[in-house]
C-alpha cells in the first residue's frame, strides 16, 4: 500500500493542487494521499483565509485521503524549520513512502545534489552567508551568494536543466555562475520560492536518512507571487454558467493562491473555473466579508503590543533584541497589521519575517522554559499527529497509521491528556490556543465559539473509490 504525502496550506485549494495530487498518484503509483496541512495560521505569518476544518473538507474533496495538522510551532516558521518539523512528523508516522512537492525546476536530481552540497558544506556556507546578511541581503539571497562563492572555488559541480523563474527583488542582485558545469542551475534552485521550500524538504530527508523518497512536479501556470487571476486569451474571467470546471491540465486556469485570496475577498464567484467544482461549491457558501485576513487581527495585535511594550518582545520566537526595540519605537505610529509590517520593513528585515514575528507575539509563542533552545531552533521532533479529517475509503491508511506510527495519532482532543506527557501536551495546547484566537475573529458577532476540545475530524463519505 504505497502512500504519498504533501506538506501544504491549501490557502485555498485550487486546480494546481488537484493536478499535483492526480499526477503524483499516476507517476508514483500511490494508493493513498496524505496531506500534512498548516492549521489556522500559515508560514508567511498570516491567518489562513478560512479555518482549518473548512480547508480540510476542501482538501478531501480535492483528492486527499487523510489530512493531519502541522503543529503551529513548525507551520509558523521559516522554510528551513517548516520543512524540518513537517518531515520529522511524516517520518515518525512510519507509513509515508513519497513526499511530493511542486517546484519551478521540476528536476529532482538537481534538488538532491544541491541538498547534499548544503548539508555537507553547512559550516562553510553559514560562514559565508553572514556577510551577505549584514550587507542587507535576505537569507535566500545571502545563501545563494555564499554557494556561488563556494562553487567558484571549485567546491562542487552539478549539471542540470536550465531553470527560469520570476525573481523577487531580494534575489535579483544575487550573482549567477556563467560556467558550463551547471552551477548556474544550482543557484536558480536557491532563488525561486517553491524551489527553496522543496530544497529544504530534500535537506531534511537527507539529514534524517529517511526512507521517504522525494518527488517533484514542475510548477505550471501563474507564478508564486502573481497577485491577480491571469485570464484566458478570450479575456473571460470565469467559465460559462453551464460549464463544468476546467480540465485538470488546463494551465490557463492555474492561479496562484495569492490571486485567489484577493479574488475571494472581493467576490468569491470570480474564482469559478480556477478551482475544482467541488471546491467552488464550498466557496459559494462564503461571503466576501467572511474571508479572514491579517487586518482582522489588527486590534488584537495592537492590544498585545501595548500590553508587552515595557518588557519588550525578545522572548518571542524569532524576535531579536534589535527588532524588539524597533517595534517599541514605532508602536505610537501603529494603524494596522499590514501597515505596521511595512513600517518596520527594511533591507535586513523582510515583510514576511516581520509578519511572522508579529503573529508569534499575537499568539503568545515564546520559548517555554522546559524546552529551551530545542524549542527555539525547532529541533524537537513532532510528538503527535492530530487527525483533522479523512475519507471513509481511507480506512486501510488509517489502520496503517494506527499500527505503525511511533507517535500518537490524535482524533479526539479529550484523549490527548492520556496519550501525551505534559511537555508534549504543552505544544498541543499552543495549537489549540491558535485555533481559539482565530475562532474569536472568524465567528460572526453573537454566534457561539467553536469548542476546539469537542471538534471531531471531518469525515467524507467517498463511495467512488
């Protein structure tokens, strides 16, 4: 029983995700597909557009068989820690055979060779990355510069396909090798957003000497950062009312998650044709006013910053003393979540880095004394797997998880106190707190709060298998 997994946010689920699941099944022969999904807050330091249970249902309708939650400690981390935590959880399930990820490159050999270079030369690359960071480069750009220097010294040579991607402002100034040995391809791996995350997955698998094999599909359609829906050549925004969803490989209907979130906040109907029919039916139940954004947390964040300003913010994950001081100095100018991120942004501090720190403050994500530096560096292996949803037809996969997993598979939170020691339970309580904060903003005024402790997994009756 071959099982493939994807580490995802599904924020929201779209045609590209359906394509990935379908092609992964076809090309790997996987019988089941497990999605390890971020909860109510996502890696870029923002709330998801909808709660994790709504997104779990969408993932199951879109082709996943089982959905497990990625703990907030990892889900709200930089690419390296995000990947390490996610891979450690998948590894401890002892059931997953393949880890699938999308990339701008699509060249798995290149990913694995680049991962080996980074793992085997970690000390030297870290030493060379420091000056770039001090010079104002982002971490990806500084690391790419360090690898370029290493390659120019004849350290490693990798041949591969030419890779083109839309470069961000942080990476345009990164030096590119012009040699004929393929080293320029390695540098492109270090510059594109999906490539960077896929590379971290390969690094984490290599470091763990994992039996899980990586598998990548070349990203199609819109770029990762494209903010608007790219329309077909006929200029139509959506399919005709009597049409079904676009064919699975119609890349004219592959939109970025950013573009879909922008459309959802204005008019969910505009997403028709860019997501599978089953998912659009879920979208049609949403009102534009019910889509959650970071601005919905502006008041809560301001309160937290005001309450903590005297003590400072250095105890919060990823917040340096320098950033803490900067937050305190600029607090009188606070007008909202995103505007405050822009106010704090600099060459050394990206918007995403600042947004992630502010979310850590909002969610009270400090370094627990019991965990110490292991918690701060996210080197703790995932101690549990919380089941968010499954298809009834996935009974064999659930049985395998129950028999083989080296960590508890938690379907009812009421069982967690019995299954987990206190230190592990503390991490789970952080996930619950995140969900409760999200719920306090998501729910309509006067509506009852969802009780996270009583929430059951989403179960989809799938009779088609």
